[in-house]
């Protein structure tokens, strides 16, 4: 049995290590309770002064016991030992305190504590600026905020979207009865609690509820709730954020208590809850008292001492002094006395405490020292004695002689602060209430209400009745029940309590600035004198003081120290706490893992990969793929031993000299039907479609209102009032949304319907001088002669036994047939075409060759040669703009703006490097004078650049200021390596400028 | 189909390469029914129908031609025999006919319907998969933000249907009278969705069944 474990408490033994040393705890322990049971005093070092620190609390408020679990890929930094459930083989270490928590070299610096006032880092490490990164590294190492794993996280995390009528946050007394009232009405209820067991404070309570011990009452109520099918109970689940529209996020820890790496399922689950109504029953945090050296190990919260004794069977010391401003903490003296350990005294700042619990303590023969303050704790790694002195009524001055009490444990209580964090996330401003000496939740901004201690109601009876009412009301407002309570009132023992004293800083015989440090924020070593100094240096706003002193910046986010800190600030500013206000609480309530936020959207599931129906064929042929939007498109098809350049040279030459085949299925396709279809399409494109006959296609460019090119493609007339619009691969969804936007919001009078058919069709482009011969072999019912089926026509027919639609569109400049069949026949038709083309050495080619072939022809790619600031005229495509359209088209007016008509706009031209094997880098800047000093006058940039095997030299497309009038001039592209490549400006059409090859 | 013409459903390759259950230990090698079973429906005719739901003649002609009353209530579907009509929007429906040919249905509808309408064959672009098993409700919660628990149960000829996001793709999701769910998904996203489902269903044991 460990030294501090009570004999009455037993359980299955669990082995664990802390800072490399082996210990034993028992099932049900947290790491903190197990450490206390083993008498471990020092668990960490403070942030700035590296003072030894011990376990102070028992939950989310713990500032000192910050640990790192495990090592390697699964290591987890910055957990609170009070929230880590013990499991067999757990390995923990302190996150700060190098080389060891018991001998810390940084602790020597602590001796010079007065040399490190607030704002120390800002003041000391400010100059020279360039060294800040070096300083920061040193500071972080010194502070030791844990180590991030460097390997990929081996664990699985996922997300669940939940909907409920009533979400109850917190399963203490108020939350449990709220959930019961709501569940009874039939409403869908979720109740979440961050602890492993439901019950909250009742788990450590010695009170009787409904005639039985509180923990037993909790167990029966939990069993009752589990019987409802309409309730989800989530233990180990922290509601960490409350966002607009009653959307809340819960971090559910599913396997953390079983070991470091989950063997099955998700380690943590992010529950995203949309709740009609919310009940916040988040409880309250006990406030420590701020006295000199209140951070020595052995000083704890009174409620924490009681929790360790009553719930975990651990007595964290022997000789106890209780220091309080209220009746509540007297319970701790009773608990300590009951287990047979010595209560040295209860020190009460009030002059005449006389409540029921006070009387009970006195009846035990325990000394109550009223009207006194515990002004200083003494000891180094453990409390050895407490200095006690009489203080005045206001609690501002020591008025008499100091008395020394030998002890090894000080339990302090400065009252309770409602946990208003989640209510504060909604934008509700916490309101100071002097009667409870704390902030209550502000007026609701959303469909929520607080109940119990989180609302400032601290007695059990009040918590139960408020919780029940809140549950019934929330259910009613979500459409269930009539708001009346369904269950009878619960009987509990009641004690009468006297008012507490509001005391935020315990006076010392010396002034605050001269007294030993009186800590407000333990983790970041913010002391009362530091806050007063900040005020003397001119800081007034609570938000500024927070940032200057780092008050509330630690992983406990000020849960312990905030109220005391603000009260000390208010006093220094000589104003009320209400006037001073509090800092704003934001999500996350407690730290949340990135894994849970990412969920399953990782690795292969990070972004969808879209495949065409022919994808597997490409894979089988060893294609290399390129991402185009979400699509995987074949980039090139290397043969054994070929480089990419060799492959694309071969593919390009095959198209120019015989025949190639391209999977063009990814192009966006929109079916357009309705009596006003032609009119609508004509308004969207720059040219007219009013006279486009069935069987015909036309190329068009779409502009945004600013006159800039936004998409391009071919549109075919399929029949009366029926069209098929092709878009770019990446632009498909955007174009459909654009069409719907204009139809629905601007021209609802136009009768036209749009339907995406991108996925329906598989498109195989057969292109090259032998294309017709290939098609002729698999299609007998279309007359392929150029007189009847000419360029920019389409025909329905049968290809290899499948009904197909064949378009004569060309993006290569060669004779081309685009064969479209429903995608279920995609692979069949592809293989039929490959077989038919075999005698012509039909060559599959990918996007790279497609880009080269089109660049040889000067065909633009929207998004590569354009960037949202190019007009059709800039692209030398004035021919595509209809000048005589009856109705305007989108972007038309913008084409007349002074800026869009000026002559020195960047214009599309061809570039032919003087060294004809040199390939310009895409994106290279164009200048007219290579010898100009930096900064040079940049005249444009290269948009596309390739080596053209068909032409035997490299080519590029570029946009150059006034380029259309600069044909024949030599320009330069200065490169990062100091070279400058000279090129001649030429026509953007390099190959077959008269277009004879596709008109055959 | 005859004459050597090969038809491939969107899930064709995925089925052949993942023809085993993934999963959660006790189901991995067992014969036990998996918590999530994914099964692709046989290839069917899928058509998008557009028209004016306020036009009584239009609604009557659709019912007459397809033998199914056009659902006018948002997010519902009607089914008779092999034919289902899903409400997708105030003027948009999805018709799925498991035993028919799209061209024949399109021709019949064009003959019967007057005025401003649209009929589009999208059979090649999508597929219908069924999700069944004890894990389905949770898998839906992992994959979409929609509240399926709020739906009334489906009957044999009517139910609820919603077009929404599914993981990072989109789907038309409907409930069936046997408690299972149907997902109509786009062909190009099928491999992604199948991988997503195998992953999401792993905790229950997941199997993709041959269609």
C-alpha cells in the first residue's frame, strides 16, 4: 500500500512510471491521485522562475501538474495529470524542469526572480530585432512546454455530426437531473461530461441525497438515464466550443484511458452537435487564496483535498491547515478529521464565522482561528509551516502578531467561480455579482441557459431544482413536454451557511511589492506585485494587463487565477471589479488535439480523387498522372526507359504524323434545354448562338462582368431548344453555378434548364491525319466524308456497337473526332478504338502532349495563359466577340473601359528563343533591356513554354505589353541564376497558321 | 448485353480489388454479418426531369407515363415497382427505372409532356448503392451533417430523400422500408466514396458486396 493511500480504499493495482521511476496506483486513479498516493511532491517547475510546484487541483483547473505521456510517435504533450486516467504501463514525465524536477538549473535563475518582472521578455529581448528568433528559441526551451512528436500520428481520429433537442453540458447534480427531465419528455438528449464518471462533485460528496449516499444516488440516476433510448451519454467528453446557431463541439476521448495508441477504432472523436436547446451545467472552480509563497508544494484547493480523500482514498499529507473565507471549506476539515489525520486549525478571515459546518468543526474540538489570515507558507519542496496573523475586517492589513503553525498541507478556499466559459463563447458578457463574489453568465445570446454552480447557485438543493427546471424548459422550447417538472423534488441534507468574505489578496506584514511572491497565476508565475507593477507602468485594460503579464495564458487558461487577478487589478486601478470586467473566453475550453480537428480527412481521404471510366486502362498502361482539379488525368504514357521529354516527343509526333488518342472525359459538360436556351447561351458567351443549327458546334469565350475571360469551350446545338455546353475541366462546377446564378437572379423570365452531364459521358478524342481511317473501322452508320461531316459538326451514330455522339472538334489542329458514349461503355469504346488504330500505331497521349500540341496552334488554356485579367482582345481573339448582338452579353460594357482599350495592355504573343533548344521557364518575366539595372521594368511574363518536337525548336506563349505590335522584336527573360534568355516575339500560332490540317 | 460489348458499373473495379471485408477484429475472418454492407444496384436508367410542378397537366402526364405520382413535397420520393421518382428541387426530379432503358423512357416522356420541360439521360454518370447494417446510422453521422434521425420511416412506396454532401462528395440519400439507405452518387467520385465507407465502417466491420 502506498504511503498516502487510505486503508479503506483498495482496487486492482496498476503500474506506471513518472520521470522514469516506477510507481503503483489503483484502478480508478487519475495520474494525479496516484502520484499523491505515492507521496510525490514536486511534479513540475514554473514557467519563469522554475520554482518547484506540486499538484494543486483535481481537474481542468490544475496549473502545475502538466505532463507528457509516452515517447515517439504517440507521445502527447501538455496533459494535466488531474485529467489523465491511469492505465497499466503509463509513462509520464514533467514537461518542464530540466535536467530534473528536483534539481533544476533554471531554478537558480529563480533566485533572481525580482530581475524578471512582467514584460521582462518584451523589455529584455526586444533588440536587436533580428535576434528575436534566437531569444525565442532559448525562452521556449527554458520554459519547457512539452515536446511535439516528429513522426506522423499513428492514431485514428474521426468526427460525428449529431443533432439533438437538448444538449446538457456537465453531468454533475444539475446536469443529471436536467437530462432526466428532458429525456422523460421524449426529446433527443445528449449529456456530456469531461470526466470518466458522471456525477461531478457528488462523486466526492459525503452528503445524503434522497436518503442515500451521494455516489450511490448518482449511480442509480445514471442507470435510470441509460434506460432511455432517446438519450446519448458521453463520458470523457469535453464540450470545448460553443459557436453560432447553437453549434457546439465535443472532444470525446475514446481510448486515451486504455493506453497510448489505440488498437481499434478512433482514439478521439470530434462530435459536432447542432442542438435546439442547451443546458450549461458546467459547475464552478474553487478559487485559491493569494498569500505569500502560496505555490509551495503542499498548498492545495480545499475541494481538491476533499476529492482526493473521498473519491480516490488518498490523503495528500498529514497535518492540515485549512484557510478559508467561507463555510464550504470547513467540510475539508471534517473529511480530514474523519480519516484520522490531524487538523491543525482552520484559519478563517471572517471575524465571527458561525454556520452549521463551522459549528460541526468546533464540536470536533478543532481550533478555528477567526479574523486571521494565513499570510505566508514556508518550506522549499514541501510546506513546513504556515504563518498566521490577525487581519482587519476589510482584509487589507495585518493587525497583530504572527503565529507559526507547523503543518505539511494547506487547503485553501477563496470561494467559487462559476465556469462561465461556454456561455462566454456565445458572446454573453459575464456579469459580476458581489453576492456570490463571482461572475455569473451574462444574458443568453443563444438558445441556452445555465443551471447550478455555473450560474452561481452553489447549494445542492438549488443545483438540483435549477437543473430540473432548466431541463424541462429546454425540452419544452424544443417542442417536447409542457415545461413542468416530471419528477418529485429530491431531499438533501441542508446546511445553513454564512456569507463568505470577498478576499482576493491576503495582506502580509510587508507591502505587496516587498512581500515574498503572492502567486495569482501559478503556471506563468504571475504574482500580485506583477499586476500592480503593470498598473504603475500604465496598463489599464484587463486585456492589456493579461498580455503584458501573461495572466491566464497557460494551459489552464486562467481557470484558477483570473478572478483574483482581475480583482487585484481593479483594486490597483481603484475601481470596481464590475468596471474592470473580465477577459473574453474563447474556444477551446481545454486544449484540443489537432488530430481530432482533422478527423478522417487525411491521407487518401484528404481530397477526393475523381477517375474517368477509362482510368484503370491508363493505370495498366503505366501512365503518369496529373491532378487537374480533383481529377486524375494521364499526364504522359512513358514506355520502358523513356524520359518524360522522350515520351511527349513521341506522343506529339504520333498525333502530327499518324493518330493519337486522348481521354477527354473530364471536360465539363452541361445539358441545356428550353425555349430560351439559345438566347441565354448568347448572353453568356461573347459570340452568338442564335443561328447555330442542329448538328453544328461553335467555340465561345465567357467573360465575367469585368470583361475578363473566365471560361471557354465548345457549345453544340443538339436539336430544337437543346444544347450541350463544354467547359474546361476545372471550370465545370463554377460555370454551372454561374449559369444558374444569372438565370435565377437576373433573367428568371428566360425558360431554360441546366443539367450537369460531365460524369455521364466518356469522351475519347481520336486525332491525327489517320483519325478518319480509325473511326471508319468502328463506325459504319455515319458518313465521315468531309463534305457531309465537316469541321465543327457533330453526328449521332454507332461506334463499335454502342450508340455514340461524335464531334469534329480539334484542340490539336489535326483532323479530330471526339467520340462520346455513356460512361458504362467507356472502357469498351476505348479499347475498340485502340484496336482499330493499331495498324496506324494509335498512340495514347496525356495532358502534357495535349498542352504542347495546342500551344503549337496558339490555343489558349484559360487559367494558364489567362489569369482573370485578360480580355479576348488581349488574347488576340477579337474574332470571338460578336459586335452586332441584339442583346448585350456579360462583360461587354467592360470591354469599352479606358483601361481595357489601352494599347499597352499585356497581349498574347509567341516567343521563339534565339537558342532554339532553350526552354523558357513558365512564369519568367519579360524585359526589353537585359542590361537595365534592378529594379527592371517588367513588360510581361511567359505563360506556357515547351519544346516542340514537331517544329524542332522550343516555343513559348507570353503576355507582353503592347505585344501585338512588337512582332519581330527581341525580348529578354532574366533568370534567377543570372542568365538572360533572348527570344524573338512571333505570332502565337506556330503550326499550320492557315488551319489547313483540321479542315480535311 | 450481347455482341461482346462490355458494360462496367462505376464500382466495377473497386469491387474486384476490395472483395473482402475490412475490419473490426471479431468480424474480420468471421461469417457474421458485417455492421456495414455496401451493395451497388444493377445498372439502371437514371434521368433528370425538369418541369413546372404547378402545372397540373405536367404532373398528370408524368404519373400517367411513369406510373408513379410525382412527389411534390420537398425531400421525398415515390416508388412503384421498378420506378422511383426523387424530389431534388421545386422543378427538378430524378427518375430511376431499374428495368428500363433511358432512351425509351425519355421518348415516352417527351411525347407526353408539353411546354417548358427538360429530360436528361444521366445513366452513365451515376450509380445507386445501398447501405445496410447496424453501423449505417453512425456511418451517416460520420459522413454528412444532415439529420437522418428526424426522418419518418419509409414505406414500400414512399420515403424521404435528400441531396446533400457526403464526405467531400455529394449524394442523393434516401431511406428504404427495410431500414437501409440508398445513396445515388456520381461515377467519378465512386472510388473515393467506397474508400471512405470502408474506413468509416471499419469499426463495425465493412464489406462491399458484389452487385
